[in-house]
């Protein structure tokens, strides 16, 4: 991440820098998805992990990657719009679970 982030910060108006950044996010998402599947098949998850939790996690990974891809496509319009969208997606995935947790308490 440091390389692609630094590249994007240095060349914020270049679409290629944004595509490199997105590819990095895509690869990280793919590794996360494969790791999750491996953990499931190998029995590395806790017994309390329900099928609903497993499918929700997979859905979350796939939806995030789809949103990142859409954000990368927005660079056709404007790189700043694309970056703002990607940052908003990242903030959503950081903040939303915490808000839901607060409502449960």
C-alpha cells in the first residue's frame, strides 16, 4: 500500500496512478477472499461462526471490491471524484460496523 498510495499522492491527476492504487486494493481484496475461504475449508473459524456470518463476510468482501472498481471507473470522469468515492467507501467500512455495534448496546 505505501508505494501505490505515494504514487497516487504524487500524481493525483494521473489516471494510471489511480489504476495502480485500485489494482493494489483489488489484490488485497482477492487475498482476503482467498484467505477467508481457506480458513473456512480448513476449519480455522470459531465454532460460534454461523453460516450467516460466513456468507455475510464473503458478501462484504465482494461488495467492497465492486464499489472500489466503480470508484476506479469514475476516474474517466475525474480523478478527484474517483478518489473521493474510494475514500468514502473505505470510511464506510471503517465506521459503519462501529455504529451498528453501538446500536446493539
